[in-house]
């Protein structure tokens, strides 16, 4: 299973780098099942999540990760339960929302 999750992690990283490299900043995790993705200021996560939902993609609006003093404009992007096709579709939707 570790190889499966590692492959899914690597695929999501490839998709982010290839399609959203200037928008999402992240570090490839050495473990776990999600990527901590910080979005550029020109892509407010709250607005992006609302647009994505209209296109059939549910994603966090990032508000749960903010503190009372700081908006991180970031989300956890899980990859463990997604197929490559689902990841491809999600990234394409995010790209269209920008």
C-alpha cells in the first residue's frame, strides 16, 4: 500500500507542477496522505472553492486552517483515496476556476 500512496502522491505533485505551479506552493511530503498546499494571493482559496463547487468539485475553503490573526490561503489536498483520473479531473477544474 505504501507504493500505491507514494504513486498517488507523486502523480498529484506532477499535476500541480504541470498545471498550477505558479499558483500552489507545497513541499512534497515524505509521508502522510495529503499535501499542504498554499495558494498565491491572486488565487483566494475561499473564492476558488466556491467556483469549484459550481463545477462539481468540493474542496475546503481553507477557513478551518486560519487563525484569528492569519489567513494562510491554504488547504490540505488529500491524495490517498483518489484515482489518477479523479486527480486529473480535480486539477483541471481548479485550473478552469483561475
